[in-house]
């Protein structure tokens, strides 16, 4: 299984500026992510960034940094620039590992790459995990995905999907916020921000027109679905904790201290 990992890392962020450089156990967050990616068995690990401080941090710890434009609409567009400039062959498998996942499982990175290799009719492979808690189901920062019987994505959303029409809700609250329990058997999955692509598709993706559902949901994978491309998802229980807020960062720091 031969694949390359590229970690998109931008400095600007509405909720958390400079997040890739946040210190965890004495190292920048982006370095922890790269170390996990290297353990996956990837042939190469690159950090794609628009900021010289992130590039310097990567090189300081022995990782290759690829400078990119700062105006990309998504991390996938940033990857497309890198693979085009580095002239990877069309069949090369690239795994997009988010730069705020310092606890991502290396085996899951490899599994997603392998899943794309097996599913020739899929242009993207990704991963998801069962949702167990109502607070995750109603949290818009937790992206949900609905799958068909063959494991292909039907839709991604920040809203609770699939919707349970007859679920009991607390009175005087919004239906989404008033859900008291997840009914047994409801196939509700949290999407994990991990993707594998073939380079030929990545270059094509960058030329696709953005669609309204992508802009409103702020989910780049909806661009691929809207244009008719298929996304296959691995279901895993080895979920990893991403960092969206300062509270998330403090939680991860505590986990590293325990280790």
C-alpha cells in the first residue's frame, strides 16, 4: 500500500487563529499530527501551508513544508495546488489529514488509503464513527454523514441527520436541541475529517464550481457529491479528538499530560 499524506495547515482561523502552532507537550500541534501520519506507513508526509511560521516549525522537526496560496476555499483546494506543482502521477493516492488532529490513529490513515484503493468507483474515501451522545448529535461543529447500504455517502450536514420525526422532545425548545435520546438502531455517524483521493481527481476537484450547499454548510465534500462523484466511508470506533476551540486544546493538553 503506497500513499502520501498531506496535512493542510492555514494560520488564519475565525475561532482559533494560529491553531497549528498551538503548543502541546512542548511541540506545535502540527508536528504531533505529522508524527502520527508518519507512523501510518506513508511514503511521504508533507505539510501544506500559507504561513512561513508553520513552514518553519515543520522544517525544524524534519518535515517537508510546501508553501501554498492563501486564498484557497478549502483544504482540498490547497492539496490540489501541491499535487499539481509536485507533478504526482494521476493514480497516486493522497491522504488529507487535518492539521488539528494530534491524536489521529495512524492505522486509520492507512485504512482510508486502502479503502480508496479497493473501491475503484469511488473518487474519495473517508471515515466516520457512530455517535453515542445527544450533545454530539446536536452540535453543529460535529459533522454528520448518512450512508447507503454499500457505505457510500448520501449527504453530510452540521444538522442532526437522519432526522427522527417522532423522537420525544422537551417542550418549548427547538426540535434539534430538544432531543433527549438517540433511538436504538438509528444509523447516525460522525464524519471524521480524513480523506483519501487519487491525484487525478484532486486536480479535477480544484476546477469544480462551488455549490450553494457547500457554502451554506461550510463542508467542502458536498462539492464532490453535488457534481456526482462518489465518497466511500469506513466505519470505525477508533475516533480521534480534533481541536476546534481553546477548550478542546486544554482537553488535549490534559490527555497528553496523562500519557
